C-alpha cells in the first residue's frame, strides 16, 4: 500500500473508532489485517456459534478458516446441498452467538451504511444474533453520511452485482440505475446511526484496503 495512504489511515482510523464509540458501538482500530484477525478472535467467545453474511472482507482475512481451525461451531451456508437447506442455515444464523459481516460504508462521524438484496445481512445487524462483529477496511470510511450512502449505492452495489453476475443496470454498466430489476441488489438500505443495546455491535476498522 502507498505509504502516504497508510499514514492517513493510521491517523484517521482511531478518530473514526472514537466517533463510533460515542454512538455506543464498541469500536477498535487495527493497523494491519493480522491484528484485525486476532482482535476478532478475542471478541468471539469460544462457546458461541458463529455465522456470517456475504462479506469479501471476512474471506480476504481468512477468518473463517481460523475459526474452523480453532474449533468454533460454524453455520456456513456454503455447505448446503440444496437451496432449501441454504435458506434454513441463513435463518439459523439470525439467532447465532456471533454474526460476522463488513459494512458497505462508514461515515467519519460513526454511522454504518449497508445495502442488501435478500436482507439477511442487515436483518442480523438490526436484531437477532447476540453480537455482531463488523470488520471494515479504511477504504470504506467516507466523510459525511451522504458520502457513505453514495459509496454504498454507486461503488459497493455495482461491484457486488458484477461479482454475482446479476443482470441489473449496475451489473451491466457499472453505474447505479436506481432500478426495480428482479435482481435488484439494493432492495434494503439500512443506516445504523446508534448501537442499541450498547456494545452489541463491535466494529473493527482495519488500516488496509479490504472488500469492495
């Protein structure tokens, strides 16, 4: 990573974590991916069943593999043999001990912005799992809430639509078309501006570019 961008992340990351803490999230800044993985493991009780939403960041960090190696009980929808079994695992995940995810964008004043197609990821963030651990690279931290929403809609959604091979306008053109396509990847837009109960949502900011 460019040394000046890295320096910027290391200077601004703790300030964003402080803003999140003021909104009753439990937030941490980790300078490296390795530190972030260790912090995540520290936050997840051994007795917890762990699941996750679709999150490239969690995959990039190799956290799922570490959890398996450490002997955690996992609810992994990718192990399903049928669509029905996959849906059942996704529903089970809504009552797990720890749910892992990233955030499509975060404003500098500590608000999380997430956009979803099916809604299972944002549903878990809002209610259900005992705790949610959000891991996000500093590339997802923007200035204002409007900036964060714009990133979710105009950067994260088109990139994810292309990753999933969807035939939405953004999947075909790379730009948001404010569509009502059957494949719409932004059917739910959730802004989490305050954590209730306090500390249920843990946020790990990472001083690297991670995810889409």
